[in-house]
C-alpha cells in the first residue's frame, strides 16, 4: 500500500464506491467502482483505465431517456489480439 500524497498520514487502500454523474436533469449511478481510498482524509483515486470506462458508461447511461439509470461497474470487454 502507498502512503497518501494528500495528508501523508494514511495509506491508500482498495475499495468499491458508487459514482454519480448528472446532465440535463438525468442522473447516472455506477455501483462498485474499484478505487483506492485514504480513510483518514477521504481522498479517492482511480486508475486511468477505470476513469475511461466510467466515462464510457456515463456517456451511454445519460444518453438514454430515463430520469435515473443505475448499473454495476464492469470492466470493458476487449479481446486480446
């Protein structure tokens, strides 16, 4: 585990969190997003791959005509060449 760069007191620990995005009166909620958290200061980190996947999910979820959309996080399904 890595020492927190924000507070210097805690350690970054793996966790699962919900993440929300809103646009034009629509809300998207993704559950179980893998992150790292410093519990003493509350700072949260996610990897670039996770951030890109969240962006894809939020874009798709906010494009549908529902007031609230909810999904569980799943990594992208790309095939290895």
